[in-house]
């Protein structure tokens, strides 16, 4: 039998205290307290849907231009460091190691 080493350890006295009847009553108590009346409309108000109108939002991110030791991958269009340039890239087809793999 596999041992769960993350589970809290119980002494022999604790194991004997949990009888079948106690465990059954705990299970029924948890099942009755688990049912919660929740209004679905109220719960859905806090969620943002994709494609929401964000025209009033301002960006607070500072954007830097591409540096001398960086290139733009012609496959994924991400700006990456020259150390990530695939060796077989030639001419204007600069491809990163991730896209070449």
C-alpha cells in the first residue's frame, strides 16, 4: 500500500476515535452545509468577457525600441536577443531557436 507522506500523522488513539458512525455523520453534515444559494447573475457581474471595450483604458507600460543586440523573429514576430538567433537563419529571414525547432 502506498504511503502519503504529506498527510498529517495520527497517533493510535486518534485513529481509534474515528469510528464508522462518526465518519458517516461528518459526511452527512458536510453534504448538507455544502449547498449554497448563489445568484448566477450576481456571480457573472464580476467577470470580464474577451473582446470587451477597453478604449477608455490607459497603458502604463514603458515601451523601449529594439536594441542593437536584438532582432525580430520573422515567424513569431517577437523581439529576442541575438543569442536566440537560429544559426541557419540567413539574410532577412531571421528566425529564433524556438520557431526553428
